[in-house]
């Protein structure tokens, strides 16, 4: 599970400025890609709720969608799958650290003024 790259998502600033037009199409392609990834692995989890690979991929897709879109609901939706991964790997401190960072990000996002 690529947790280190996920943690690095939170170390880079989430820049919400509009993307230049030439980057907009690639941004939309990435959103589509990760949305499709999330949905396909979510279907696996409906059949096999403890499937570690699917849990990792759903969590990864949601965190990448947050990074691209800034949609805090993606962070919130990543918590249940991350909780299941932590249950399966209780000694994995990296997962616990990631959950803590996500909780901080959710808290920070909830304090931002609405636009």
C-alpha cells in the first residue's frame, strides 16, 4: 500500500487557484480516472468488505480526488476504508499517522469560511 505517497499529499499545499486551460483537460481526465477507480473498487468491497487490495485502492482514489478537487467529502469518505485497513494491520503506524493527518485536514477544512 502506497501510504508514503498518500501522506505526501498532505505535505504539499492544496492550491485551489483555477488551473490554466491547457491543464484543465488533464485535470478532468484525472478526476474521471480516479472516480472510475473508486467506483470499481467500491463494487468489490460490496461483495468482499475486507478485501485489502480494494480498500487500499478506494482510499488511494479518494485521497487523490481530494488532492485534485479539494473536495473535503473525499477525505471524509476515506476514513471508513482506512479504519478497516487499520483493523487489518493494527501494528502499521503509518496507517494510523495517515488517519490522524486526514482528521486534521478535515478539521482544518471545516474551519474555512464558505465561499
